[in-house]
C-alpha cells in the first residue's frame, strides 16, 4: 500500500506542474498584456508611467523564463502575489472566503451521498417498476436542469411559502450554528442534487450487476435476512464504482459552487472567481483557477486511495 | 470501399433502403431518442424561422411596458427593459443551438483528429499528447471555460471558443482508445505496408472507423455545451446583452425582480431544461444504438 501511495503522489506532481504551466501560458496569450487590457477595460486615462510601474510590480518586465520560474516557485509556497483589484495578498483574500465554500462543498457531498446511495439501491431492487422509473426521471432531471435555475425556483418557492429570502450577510459556523445551517442548507441541496444525479445512476447499475452474482444467491439460500444480503453483500461491492463517480463528478461540484454562490449571494470562492473575471483581476483569476484544478486533482488522488483501500486488488496490479 | 459510416453501417444491413434504413431502425429501437430528435428538429425550425414565429422584436425596449405580467399580448410577460419574454426565448434558441452545435461539432472534430493522430503515431508523440490531454482534463469543465473567457472576454464567438477548449481533450481520450484498436486492424497494416502516407492512413483508413465514438461524443456534449453556455451567460461571463440568450434572461431573476416579476424566472429555465433533456436523451440513444459498451462520463 505504501508503495502505491508514493507512486500516486509522484504522478500527481507533474500533473499539478502541467496545470500551473497551462494557466501561465493562458494568461500570456492575452492580446497585449494583462496590465494594458485591465486599464483599457476601465476606460480611464492612464499614463504610460503607471503602466510601466504596474508591469514592474507584477514582474511582467522580467524575461518569460523568469516570470515562469517565479510563478511556479510562488505557487509551490502558496504565494500568488497581490490582487490587481484590491492590492491585498491573494492568499488572504482567498482564505477569507474559503471556509464558506468548503462548508458548502462538504454539506453538498453529504447530501449527494444520502440521496444517491439509497435511491440507487431502491431503484435497482425495484428495477422495472414505477418506483424505479420515478427515481430515474429524478436523476435525469438532475443532470439537465441548470443548477442556477433550480436555485432560483427554490428561492421563489421559499419566498412564497416561508417568506424567506437569502440573507445579505453570512453567519459563520462558529457564530451561530442554527442560523448558519439554515442559510447554507438550500444552496447545499441545489449543489448536492446535481452532484447526486450521476452517482444515483451508477449505484443503480452497479447494484443490478452485483445482484446477479453467485454470492448473492448463496447468501440468500443460506437463509440470511434480505436486508443483510443487500447491505453486507450487495451494497458493499456495488459502492466501488460509485466512489469513482464521486471523484470524477467533483468537477461538477466545483462548477456548482461557482454558479450557486451567485444565486444565493454567498461570498465564497465561486463568487470571488466570477468577480475576478469581471474585474479583470488576472492575478486573482490565475490563482483561483490553479486552486480549483488542484483541489480536483487532490480529490481524485484521495478517491484513488479510498479505492485501493477498499479493493486490495488495485494495489497489487 | 469504406463508407464514411464504416463502423456502424452493418447495423443497417437488411433494412429496406441502405440510405434511410438506419433511421428507420433507430426510430423503432430508440423511441425516446427519436422523440427527442423530433423535438430538437422542431426547435431548430423555430430558431430558423424566428422572425416569422416571434410576436415581437426581441430587442425592442419600452419604458411603458416594463415588467408586465403575462397577458394575451405578451404571453410570457415582459422583462425589466420592457422586452417581450416569449420573443426573447424564441430568438434565444438561436444562441443556444448555435453555441451547442458549433462547440460540440468543432470540439469533437478536433478531439477526433488529435485522438486518431495520437494513436497512429504512437510512441513518444502519443505519450506527450496524452499527458497534455490529461493535464487539460484536470480542469473542471466550467473552470477552464471561465479561464478562457477571462482571457478572451465575453461575446458569442469567445464563448464558443471557451466551451470548445475543454471538450477537445475529453473527446480525444475516448477516440484514441478506439483508434488504438483500429490501428491494429489488417487493413491499416496493409495500407502501411503499401507505403501510404500518414495523412492517407489517418484520413482514409482510421478516421472513418472511429466515427461511431466520435459521433457519440458529439451528441453527448451537445446538451452539456448548451447548459454551459447558459451557466456562463447567467454569470455574466457568456453572451453579452442585448443578444437574446436563455441564461442571460435569468440574470437578476432570482434576486432583483423575484418579488415583482416571478414569471421572468420560469420560462427561460424551462427552455434550457427541456432543450438539455432532449439533447441528453438523444445522446443516450445514439450511444445505445452505436455502442452499448462505451460509457461517456
């Protein structure tokens, strides 16, 4: 197992380096350069001197190889420079909003798992019935309905039924747990629903496959209770591909955060990303894109670990 | 002679006419997909004939008609600029279909060429191409699209580029794995033995035989691309006003106008959802019809 972990970590490093390289290249193919583009976007008159100064501050007057080395070296130390909009260090701007997005993500994952696994299992057990059909429609809709629209409709419903609307300020977890949860449960439901869609389908098909196995027949014929057969024998084996799907689909969770934070007016990483793009805060955009890609790579690394831990065959391959 | 549809043409064998036989058997076996196809065709027709179908000019603003609830004159009400919502939805289908078709077509074509070339050349070229594709796959779809928009700016053309970029590596990876199998086929070996050029082997012998996975990926990404365009436009990072686009129409609907004009929030969302559902169902059916084993994540 240890050898497998080391191997996987060594594979992750070049991927992260590649990700940082692509972002570096992307930000340098901007027509003109980011300083010119930023000031052109503002429409105000800017002297040549300011532009030269700003370029020097961002290190854009250095040769390309030097800029690249600085970017990689900085990223490795979590130093991304300062925001072109607020002038404050990017790390502290991100840290301010990280907690909210992290909590939202964790809640969405829990909701998705609580929705996907039971529904998938039920769908498989009742395959071909109207229950199965309903659950499948539910998951197809989860894939097709834009999460920002689900959010808008949810707000509309909450407004007309409970006269509740998204609060202007966010209450952190430590300050007031009840208030915090009542704020975040709705966006978490929206993100979690989208996230659960593919996992529900995967649980269903994995269960259907497992239920045909010989050992299920054996378990039943030795008189085990049906619930024991389902949970201990079937579900345990069906969960492996489901975990993979959770890892792959994590990309959609990140995308869901970006969109849903906007709908519910939550000041998290997603909202920061959108604002950074709108404000042409290029240093911020490159840091955030790197952050999200790294999180995705990291989650898939963890999923691979979980997979290897659950299925010993993987490590010895 | 290889027909362009080489890999799946055999399925149509036995049908009455070789040209329409595949369509007939598709409709018979994939009823849901065929129905979705019909819906999409209807939608394309509406988009094409928008000037004839739409009751009003989608760009015409009026301060007197701001935020009017649905009425016989404005069946879906008017927006904050007094524009007719129904007409904007009809014209919005042009944006959605344009972005959806162009991104998935260009994305899957580029991805197919890269995938086939990567498999054909093999060795170091293949390794390098696959590593680059892997790195691109480390970016969540929407995040990469947002990064491209950050560089290029908003607008229809830039959004098309932004959505195409993340589709290419996803198609390339799937097509490459099919192309690896095709590469070992006797007819490709024969072409190599005859001294055919790389170009000829790739275009003439390999490409026609990976059309099935390529087509599957194309249809699979149609719905996703439309959803992505709507999301970007909703965030203000996609199509820019005053171009009618469904995602853009929902901007502010959940916050600013939710109490005064709830109708603004419903119709564009239904338009996006039904279109994406139709494309997803069609995509699933095309996949089932062409290759039941291939899974598109």
